[in-house]
C-alpha cells in the first residue's frame, strides 16, 4: 500500500520483479492493461508501449480522499494490484472566531 497526500502526484506506478510459478526470476516484456477500482479517487494512464517504460503508468489524484486499488492485468491473466490510500494534505486555511465579554452573538 502507498499512502499519499491529496496534493501529491502525478506519480508513476511500475511493475518489476517478475517470477514464474516456481518463484524463479523471469523477464516479462508484455504490456499490461491498467485500471483503478475507484476513478473518483485516482486515474491511471499507461505509458507509451513503445517507450522506455512500457510496463509503467502515470497515476493522477482527483483530490478526493479514500482508497483505491490500481491494477495491471497482463496477457495470460495474471494481475498485479497495489492499494493507494489518499489522505488530507497539510492545512492551508482556517477559520477564526471571537468570544468573550462584549462580543454580540449572531450580530
């Protein structure tokens, strides 16, 4: 899982450390299909399949707080899933109130 402030991004998602059924390292050059479970939290766009990182993608936050799964589905049917937790960023504003003797309420 990755936790990121709602002011973060865009950032990259990369797939690496491929293994076969016996957990032996292998190279996979297939290009996945990327998706997000909740597009109101984040969107994902695949990198150029002919580019330097064909198995990567760019994730962009929508500013909504919450969780979503980001998935990369490879030909052959295996799916790599990462969970993204979007939290509130640092405060950038506030409200001031006054109280005490002489303050006229609701005026």
